């Protein structure tokens, strides 16, 4: 479990996050939604340790990040996997080399052990016979699956996904959503997904947090999101005609 306690984040005197409190449970897909500039990506980067918080604390299974020394923080970062918005694969490395990269950085595995682990992860995300290809030689959906394979290479306790469906067609987006959910359940990972995609919210949103102008305005499940009474959330959710139709069906 990850617990966010009274987190504030300030840039140049401007509060981007204001007293955020939240809990993210293992084995569930925890989704953070909100408009561009709402602060959800800053929150994810604070949770992942890419930004330091201005005040407050983040606890990983009861371990306070604020009270850790550098060695302890480095150790906990090894328990994290990250899927970046664009995939962030290394263009000059093959698919296999991309997945092996965190194993080279953070383990003392032999080359054969790293290669075996990389192949296991690639197989788990249904990437076959592409080990020697470069990112430019595979589709966007395959690139995202390779990024997920790399993120789980170290068998993380915590998995962070920033807009994993960005740039993908609807069918491929469903494949990525289902893969993230399957891996979360299978390995009992605490998974946090930032997304604008309401299809993802409805399909895999075990718990949803809505961020608006740096404040947490609502949290709940996909079953509750149609009748929240929160105007800002309604405006966000029902921006598309499809969501309006789903709302009307649920009334």
C-alpha cells in the first residue's frame, strides 16, 4: 500500500498540490484522473520519488519516505517500476536490451540470468520473436508492452503508469489496459495509473481519484462516478457524448 499524507508541492511560490491525502492498495488498479495541468502528473512524480514534496509525507507499506536516508531511498526505488507516457525506450538498444537495462543497473545477475529474466517478461506481455528489433521497427502498441516488460523486470512492488494509452488506437488501448490489470492482480502490485481515457476508467478503475487544480476533489469507484454531484468531475467525465450516453443508461 502507498499512503499519501497531506502532501503539498510548490514550484516558484505556486502550490501545484494542496494537502493531498490518498491511499493506493495492492492488487488493484488505482487511477488518477484530471485535466491537463491539474497536478496529477506532479503527484505521480512525487510518489515515484522524481519530485520531492514541499511538505507532507509518502509511505510505502508503512515506510516513511521523509524519514529515509539516501541509502534507504535508493533501495525503495528498486521496488518501483515506471511506464512513461511515450514509452521512453532507448532507440539505440534492441527490445531485449531495453528490458535488460534495469537488471544491469540494479542487480548483480549474470548476463544469462538477465537475458532469461528479460525473455520471461517479454513473454508475459506477449512480445515474441522481437528481441533483436529496435523500437523504431515495432508498433506503438508493442513499444508500450516492451515498456511494461521493462517496468516489471525487477519484480516491483509499485508500478506507475503515466498516460499508458497515449497515442494508441482504441483496440490497442484495451489490450494495454487489460495487461496492466492482469499484471497488477497476478503479482499483487500497487499500481497507479494517470489517464485522461474514460474508457480506461470504466474498464479497469478499481479506485479513482480526481484531481482538480491541485486539490483532490473526489475519490471512489467506476460504479460511483456517474452520480458524484461534483460539478468539476461531471464536466470532465461527461465531456464526450459517449460518456453522456453511459450516464443516461445508469440513471
